[in-house]
C-alpha cells in the first residue's frame, strides 16, 4: 500500500514555513474471482464501494479482472468496503455474492469472489 492525503480532493491552504504534513497509511485489496467449473466470460468487472453506500467524498471504483482473474485496488483509505463482481456485460442475476472487508492502513488484503 501507500499513503493518502487528508480528505479526497479537498483543497489545503498551508503556510509558507514550518509546514508539517501528516500522511495516513493507505490500504489495498487484491480480489480474485473463482469461476470453479464455469466458463470464464470474456469480460468480468469487480467493484468496491464503502459499506453503507456511496457518498460524495468516499472512495469507490470498479474495473475488469486481468488474465489471472484478479483486480487490485490500491491506495484506499482504511475502512469497511463491499466488493462485488459480475460479467461485463451482464445482468443482476449474474452478480456474485458481495463480500464485506475491513481494510487496515498499511496492509494488503486478499478477497475471493465466487462467480455465479
């Protein structure tokens, strides 16, 4: 993982001297999709959003898995997130059961999603 700044995109005014910047440790999570005996679709998207839903100023995102059925989200503010996946394109019926994870600053976590 790395670090993230105070707030997500908030402007910061600082004095010109005696500046002290405190960075918080970021988290990361690598998601692996398990297709267990199923044919892997050409496109499969994994998404991450804060537990409780997306709000302005919170972190969320999505992206397609790679050739090894993985998607990594890096430089995340620590907290609880909901991770889900589905074929892309696909329907709600094809969405994997969501996994909730508690990400800690300075730690890289691993999550496995079981494809439907």
